[in-house]
C-alpha cells in the first residue's frame, strides 16, 4: 500500500455515465491486476474504492460509473487537480498456470479484467473476454481488449442476452475464468461455469486496508475481508 | 522518526512537554489509543504505521463464541461521519488468546486493553476471567454499548441497574483494571456512570457510537444490511464532549474520552471536558496516520497553551 497525492491527467466520459480518469503518481505498490485504490474526495467522509483498470510507471487508470455522490464528485474533477489516494490495495488475480483464460465482466466490473488481460497479453497469452452490458451505450473496453488480441463476446440486456447465456460457448477451450461484475452475475457465473476460476467482489468499504471489518464476506473458511483477503476470491472459497 | 519531546522543545516552548497519561493504575506514554474495532488486533495497523507510537492498544471486541457479524453493506457515511454495523465480528476468545493477543504483544510494547462483549452477565464474567489470566493484558474494557447486535451489548449499557450488574460480575471475575465503555444512546449518562462506579469500575470509556441509519433513494431501502448502525466521526464530537463532561461531573474515577476526535485540538478539547486519555477510531479509518499525527501535534498545542504537561489539561474546563 502506498498513500500519496495523485494528479489528474485526464477525466473524460467514455460511455453513458461512465468516466475514465488517469491519475499520475507512484505506482510501485500496484503489483497485480485486480487490486484497487481508495480515494479521498472532497465533501465525502469515507474514501471511495475503485478497481484499477490499467497502470504503468507514471500513473494508473480507473473507470467508474456515476451511481452516487462519490462518483458524481469524481466526475466533476479535471486536469491538474490532486487526489489523496491509498494505492495498491487488496490481493488481485492469480495468473499463474493459466494458459487459456476466460474473462467474464459485467458493466463497470470489466475494468480490472482489462488490467488482467494486459498482463496475460504481455506473456503472449490471449484471453477470451465475455462482456455483459445493459445496452450498447454502456459498452466499455471491448475495442481495447480486441486490440490486445482478445476474442471479445458482448451481450446486451436490450437484446435479451446476459453473459450466462453465452457462458458455455465462451468456456470452450478455456482453462480458467476470472469474473467481475454485479453480485447477481457473479453468483450465476459461480453456479453455472464449469471452469475453475476467481471472482472479484465489491461492497461499500470504510478503511480499505483491513482495519474495520466493514467489508467482510462469508467464505467456507470463515469471514474474509473483501479489502484485504479479497477482493479476488477463488470460486470454491465463496460460501454462496 | 520525529521525537515528540525534541520537536516540542525545539519550538517556542522552552521546556519539554510531558505527554504521558494515566488511566488509574494504567500508565500510557501518551494519551492516544485506538478505539476498539478500528484497530483490528493490531497486526493490520502495524503495516500502516509504527504502532509503538500509541499510548495503548485496544483490541477489537471479543465474544465467547466466534461471530461472523452482520450482512453487507456494513458501512456508509454522511458528510461528517460514518455509520457501521459490523456486528462484533471476531474469532472468539479462545483464538484471540491463542493467536491474536500474542501476535500483538510481539510487536507492541505498551499496555494492551482487551475489549469484551457478552450476551449474558455470565459471559461477561467468563470473558473477564479468561483475559485476566493473561500477563499480556493491562486492562479490560467492558463493552456494554455495542449497538449492532440484537441482544446483549447495548442492552446492558442503557440501563443503570444492568450496567451495574455487569460491572459487579466482571470485578468479581478479574483483578485487572476494569474500564466500562458506555453508550451515548441513553437519557442520563450520569446515572449509568454512577452505577458503574458504585460497583467498582476503575474507569469509564465513552462514547460508543450513536444509533442511526441511512436510506438509499434508488432502492428505497435502508443502506445498511442491519438497517441501523452506529454513527461516529467528527459529527459526534460535540455530543461526546457533552457526555464526557456530564460523566466527569458525576464520578471520581478516570474517564477515557472518545467520539469524533480527528485532531490534536479535538483530543485536547476532550481532555478539558474530563478525559484522562483519549481513543481515536473513525479518523484512523480515513487517514491511516491520524493517530500518530495527533500524538505528534499534541506537545506543540499544549506548549502553546502555556502548559508543560498533558495531565494539567484533564477536566480543566470544569470551573
């Protein structure tokens, strides 16, 4: 974990109600895809957690949807403004041993999977990405994943399709899945996907660093903090 | 590492400021302790800052049986504070004594306080007896004020007779100093404070959180999985000050003041109201370095008031 002031390089709309912000500052604390940051925003008492969509030596990127006060506040910020951030929180996805990954993302659950896809692409591993959105206006990162060499399948609820409808087809030839999205989607994926895999959970958090137990979820080995032992959990570990 | 004494003496104050504190027989190198439930069992905090800068270490509330706590979401906020409904999640007394407490004692050299919460008076006595046997524990903090469990907890702290009964049972079971942690969700805190003092409490800790809630406009449902939660943070400081003031007027035993302290100035204010030491909770969840920052800033503030010791502030606002 590293705390610092990060400078906004850009903060722009990339889909309906979805923004992409790049924050520049030290990133050595980010070691795995699936980790998150906890941002202090003016006027909000608790920090707000966001998963990391991309990072390099100079900064990191998050994609967020405006759903409440925190995200509305973030969307109003612009170039040059500084944010106090706790960076490199949580455990991240396990990439080791996976040769044919299936990434399953729903809505703004897709961003950490993009970070993961980049890690795989660097090693010459081409994931399949199965992405679900409410409508075509909500689609994010599909083109960027294609540019990385991923095979991308998109389902839209406006067309009566959900990721689970194409799960069997997308799983063919894959050896492991990585999922992030709304809890309903994650539960359905856990229940129906035959592959072993990992799921990234989200909830409201307070500290984000393991102190308060405000984000504990139930696993087969007891309560685990989404911020510390998570946010990524093995499919088999979750008591769902 | 900045040495507190040196920094103070190099400033405008000629003499070094003594920021040591004591809660009855428990001596603290400074008056800043983490509030139970915001510090885990110390190992997590030790990754964020030097916990040996703290005057004391207060562990998360411990129950007889392990508890998983309440359903998510357990936390939310308001403009100047937060609500939590964690629900006393903890591994139970056996595992705390076996694992968490020795692990904390390995990395922390100051006094360790065990916070205990029962669902019956017998459970309070059992927990007190178990921790009393440990050489690693300096004092027991009796949580009769947790608002996030359906029975026990706050039920004992909102009735003077019940609070007195718990205090008596714990005092019989333990030789170590007993601090009773009081609830602000009461009509008359002085009456409860007096009841605990009469049954032999060595100190009082107050305030725990205030019962509150928030409702999500989109779902039109309560935000917290437990519907209600405990309010803490800067917004409760004036209430905490008022109740510490009232308790100070009502009893002679020392008071550990807490509730919304976010700066060294807040800590001084709480001390003036009657606290012999303070606990800082919520501020440390937002700003990991908050407790150490407060300890660092304390000497200059005390020196600026023309004083040379923290102890001179205790209750000084009472005429």
